[in-house]
């Protein structure tokens, strides 16, 4: 008979130093508007998976797509503004 043993110690042995750093948490915070806009876009698409989209659904998808794009543009502009040196923004 083979015994099934847990590998809990092996899995959690690396837990103390596997936490995200402050820089990683800051990066997630900066990207959060993009993440939330993408979630809204996915929600709009998911709502129409099993049926034909109505005009209202199509508007919701277009609006969500525009918000996601605007959030990405804002993130890129923020990143470009902080990476420029010499005040030439």
C-alpha cells in the first residue's frame, strides 16, 4: 500500500520570503485602473456569451473598451512622464 504524504512543509517552507516587495505592490497599485477596466470589459463580453448582443450590450462593450484603452494610455503616459529626465516632458 502506498502512503500519500502531504508536501505542506515543502510548499510553505518558502513562504516567508515569497511576499511581494513594496516596489511590486506599488506597481500593482499603479496598474489597478487598467486591471479594473479590463475586468469591466470582460464582464461586458461575458454577459453576451450565450445570447445575441442587443444594442445596449454593444454600447456597453464599446464603452468598456474605450475605458480600458484610456486606462492603458494613462498608464503609459504616467510611466513615460516619470522616466523622462531633464524636465522635457
